[in-house]
C-alpha cells in the first residue's frame, strides 16, 4: 500500500509539472503559468493575429480596438485602445494571461496590471524572424504547440525563400514614409527597416535609433532616395505620396518610384508581414528595372 501511495503521489506531481508552462518574454522576464492559459487578453491588434496563428484564438477573451484580423477577432470583447486601456474591463474578464506591447502600451499600465496579480507577457519583436519565435512562445503559453510549431516553421521557410531571392540584389536607397504630418519614417531598429534590408534595400534613415523618428523634407531631399514607399492608414494609396512629385530632383520622383504597401501588411508585427515584404521586394525590383542602362 505504501508503494502504491508513493506512486500515486509521484504521478500527481508529474501531472502538475507537465501542466506548468514557462517562457521568457521580449523583456527577458520569465512568464510562468500553472497550466496553459484559457483566458487571454491582448493589448494591441497585431498580438491578436499572432495569437490566432499560434492556434490560440479560442482562448482569446478580450482585446483592443482595431483588432480586425482574422474576422473572428472582431467578436471579442474590447478593453479600450492600446494607448488608452480600460483596467476595470481587463480585470473583469478574469484573464489568466495578458499579452502587452512594449512600445505601444504605457509601462505604468503594464506594471499596474502586475500589481493586481495578473500575469503579463510583454512583446516587442524588432526583427522579422522574431515573429516565428513569438508564435512558438504564444503556443507554449496557450498549450497549442501542435498548431504553433508548424506555423512558425512555415513562416521561417517562407522568410528564407525571400532572403535567398532578394537579399543579395543590388541595393536600393529607400525612404519609408509612415505619415505626412508630421513626416515620419522608420529607424534602423524598427522591424520595417529589417524588411527593407531583406529586400536588398538601404533605409536612408537606418542610422537613427528611434523606432519612428520625425524627419524633415529637406533631410529626405538630401538623402535622395531611389524609391519612396508609403503606407498611410487604410487600404488605399495615400494622396500625399504624390506630393513628392514637386521635388523633381529626387531620383525616386524622376524614375516614378513612388510605391504603396497597405499598412496592415507592413506595420503590424504579425505573420502577414511577409505579405507586405513580398510587395516591398517587388517594388524595389521595379526600381532596379528603371535604372538607366
């Protein structure tokens, strides 16, 4: 009987240990759960997409405004916007895991959530291949690795194919424009700059440390990019992209290299970033084809 009791206790211990999950987030914090998360709240739209890619959409109980992909995400409860979160709404959902965005959610709010006893994973993928690792970590936390692992592998395979095809192509000096007023671009540490490099491009403001620095028209003219790529806010090409045509001395204008990539495909740190990368790579190939022979 004593042996049987010991065996039962050992089996119970092993079952508990097997249920525990643990990963490190992008701030290096160890995030532990006694068992895979069943009630998850995400605090940025792109986090929703990655969570679904990891196979954990069913565990999502709340998110923020503009979380519109996939369509199922539109039905989830809202807890405010990523920059203006409703703490009471978050707590009311009784989440066992909150996924926050380092550069989008206020640090004070994230810390307050921890003070309330909630488990928080902080996300900040700054390189394209970070997305695959994040899919895997979300899957571990949600107990959906059977979906997450192959999804991450597929992402890495597709990324490798793009790298093989474009990274060694002749460089194209590129200005990526986020917005017109203020005139915003991406610095070297921003994931979009990583996409530009993947495509064989050279971000003309890649030496700037800020993720989304403000620059001047004069600085763009001095940099003289060969291609200008804009995103804007919606699915349509922004009218202000053509405002550059007044600056006829710009190589990008002289060769008609003014391109558009939908923001949802390039400005969200999600698996769809590779869709945006494909478009950006094709635009830079067009710019190469327009060089004088």
